[in-house]
C-alpha cells in the first residue's frame, strides 16, 4: 500500500465528527485516509471513498477488504463531479490535485493525481458545499504555495476558515497547509497552528510522533 506524508497528515489531523456521522473522502487514492479515519472511529462512522482512477480504486478496494473495517468503508469508483447522493456528510476530507499552472506530467495517471485539471479548486469547493451538512467540516491538505489561493476562493464562496496548520519539514521550511472549513458562520477568529515533522537534529519531532503514534509502530504511544 502506497503511503504518502500528505495523506498521513490529513488522516491524523482531520477533526472527527460525532460517532456514527457520515464521512466522505474525495480522491481516496489507495484508501489511506479513509482507513485512518476508520481506525480513529473504530469503524463506527460510515465512510464513502470516491476515487476516479480505476487502478487506484482497485487498490483501495483491496486495502479496505484486508483491513479490520471492511464494513465501514464503501469504495466508489467514479468522478466526484458526477457523484449524486441524498446523503449529507458531517466530515469531508480531500488530498486534492494541486498543480494549477505547472507543466503537465508525462505520466497520465500522475498528471491526474497531481494537477487540478481533473478537479479544479472551484469545483471541489462547489461539490463539497452541496454534500456537506450545515454543521459539517471540510478538511484538506495542500502545498503552502496553493493554500492562499484555495483559502481566497473558499472565503469568497461563503466558507469559513476554522483551522489552518502550517506543516514544516524542518524548522524554517514550510511544506504543507492543513485546512479546515465550515459553511456555518462562527464567532471568533480561525485557529492558526504549526506542526514540525523534523526537529533541528533531523529526527522526527515529538509533535509529529504524537500526532501519528497510533499509525506508526515505531512511534511510542
């Protein structure tokens, strides 16, 4: 199973909804984020995982079948832009394509996974707005360079930024942004935090180990 840092971060960072609340994973890939959320909820919350790429969806289905939570996750092979359901989700998570103006990747599947042609930010926000329940949360992970554009689009579309966490690979090197948005207005300012993956010695920081201790056998509980 392919495991990427972005997925690990979002799977551990996303705020859990009340037990039993529906969760949607947009662009599920190998199923990593859905599986992490299933572990965190002990399989008590139904998770719909939508993946466009056929090979990735097949791998995700296999990973789900071999997990302790096969009944909790429903794998849907298809395009989120044409996905229709009457269900409304309390949490939507996405590790979306993020290259907007970069040169096209030579590999078609890699291009689809990394470039916003298949899921522009505006389309992601529009789809999420239609599928999220009133009190729900949209949680995503993006490169720091793309986060500002995404936040601007979200705010102009009526979203409220709830939490922004800047992730550093090492001190002074910002790498990713973990973002949470809601549709219902809330009093107070959004929370801004920082997470360091490595400390100055190059070892995994205590902060990172604590976030992922439930998923890494080598990290202490």
